[in-house]
C-alpha cells in the first residue's frame, strides 16, 4: 500500500531513493526521456522520479478525467 508509506517521510524518501537505484541498474539513467504515471498511484511517485531525472511527467488516466488537451 503506497499510501501508508507517504505518511512517513523517511519511508517515502527511502522508497523513492531505492526506486531510482533500481531504475539506474535495470534501465539506466538517460535511457528514457519521459516518466509516465498510471492513475492514481503513479501520480504520487511519478512526478518525484521525473524531477529527479530531469524529464517531463505525463499522467495517464481514463478518458474524460484529465483537463486540457489530451492525446489518445
């Protein structure tokens, strides 16, 4: 349950740090140019990872749930 981790800043920080270690080892930093987050839990960690890697964050939701222009 990701939401239980967000209530503890230390655990949430460790989750994000460990996630970047896994991404660096398994995928490699610099091998992607965007972070995509699936609703709704992807909206929690996705922007943090995007900021860490200096790439845009793109949220993906069900049709009609995002404001503004959408691509399908």
